[in-house]
C-alpha cells in the first residue's frame, strides 16, 4: 500500500509559484508534443483551489492553429496529461512534508 505524504500548508506565495511553474510545465509539454510552427496562439488559464489542505488544479488550454495544421484534440489532451504527471512529481518534490 502506498501512502502519500501530506501536502504542506501552502501560502499565497506558494500558490503563485505553483501556478507559474505549472504554466511552464504545460507550455513545455505542449511544445514537445505539437509542432510549434503550426501553433499560432497558446492561452493557458490555470485555476488553483486550496481549501482544507486540499489543492485542486484545473487548466483551460486554448490553442489556435495554422489553417493547414493536422493537430488533433487527442494530441493536445495527451500533452496536458503528460504535464499533469510532471506536475504531480513537482508537487511531491516541493510541497509535501
């Protein structure tokens, strides 16, 4: 049985850092998964909710493509999933006690 260590109490500065770092992780994963020459615009909206020592993170990713792009929604979803996996490791390494 695997027990995850508790999330430390997060300050407003911690939440800002987490949001900024998750944005960077998302951008990196999306740029690895999708051809950058086909992306015209990338908009990330990260919403953090922190209540009762529980951190919830939602992300809305808006991607505008070149009209000839063959990028699929599945490719975008895969990149977001990879980003969440890396984000989980980041939280484990930096914000658990």
